[in-house]
């Protein structure tokens, strides 16, 4: 049984409010696990069934009629979530990466939707789910959003989640009840090209007086995009079937999640132009 997961709204900054609980935002793949008629099935947030990809979760000892919500991660040698390793495991059955299913909510219990507050659902989860090496419960605390965010920044983690303690689980919705605060990094980059089909700007990062590839930026507001279109033709140097290449004259600041192992900016988005 698939349940469309409750989604996170963005918040620009952390806050401390005891009406909210604080959790670590895990850098992995959202996973809905359901057990009905004695069979466990696994789904991504977009309703793709991925049961066969994670056989280590198929013998989980939970009551029939249960639906869990959580995140699948792979950790690095320091115990931090490694998104690239998670994607390697997700895409290849030959991957030897060990996963952890980090459960933070229970949506159905004994075949019935749980219409209780988040904190009450957490209590049921504690009774239902036994922690193993592969399945864990996401730790949480009341308030302390700012202090928690400061701590994760020092440890280079992805962000935090702030959830109203009395929030009801609302499948498929995004609201102020559940908020995410991302620990963005910032960089000054140069635009070196424009993708021809779907919008995307090629970025380069200046390092020791030389340029190296920085990835593709797809997230740019309409005003900034209009300003780019007004000037980019002045800097065209060549093109091929996929890209129009530009002299590195347009400079901007971007925010991004982290550097990939190849040194690219992960999910860069436009902040401002730099003159």
C-alpha cells in the first residue's frame, strides 16, 4: 500500500520553539515501507516501487497493516550520510554499500490511518519498531532548532527538520507544519555555457588562477534569468548540439548542498550577480 508522503516546506533560517520538534535532515532517499497481507513493499516518494532493490528490509518484524515513513541512507567512514554512495547502491544491484533505513514516522498501524499528533505517532513507533543495524529510529528533541543547526554546520551535515509537535500526518501536502532548513554552502562562479534544451547554465569555479568545471545550474529566478538572456549573446564563443559556450565573463554567487566527489557543485541555485 502506497501513501504519498507528507512534504517539507523551506525555511530560510532555524528557530527555537518548543511547539516544534527538531530532527536531523538526512541526505538520502525518501522511502515508504508498508506491510499488508504479510508482504512488505517499498516505495519512493514518487510512487515508484523499489521493493526488489532493498532485500534486507523485507523481513522487518512489524505488525501487519503498518506503513512507515523514513529515509534510506548510506554512511561514509565518519558515519555521515553519503548521497553519492546512496545513489550508487540505488542504481546498481552490484553495489556493496550497506544501507540504513532511518524511520521518523508511522502513518498506518494495524490497517488504520493514525489520526494522532506527531508526538503520539512517535510513541507508537517506539512500540512497533525494533532497532537493528539496518533499521533505526530518527532521534528528535523539543525546540533547540538554532543550537542544533549550529552543531550540524560545524559537522558539515545537510540540515535540520522542524516539525509541529501536534501536527497530523497529511499525505502529499507541503505546509508550515513541517519545515526544512538546509545548511547551504556558497561559491562565486563563472557562467561558461547555456544548455539548449532544458534550461541550465554551465558553471566554472576559479581555483589557483585556473577554471575547472562546476556543474550545471538549473535553479534561477525569472528576473535573473531575463538579465542573463539580455547579455549572454555578447559572450558566445562556439556551440554544439547540446550547448552554447560562453567566454567566462558573467560572474555570480550560488548556493549549493555540497561538493560531489568529482568536485562539482551539487544542486547549485542562483543567489546574485557579481559585478
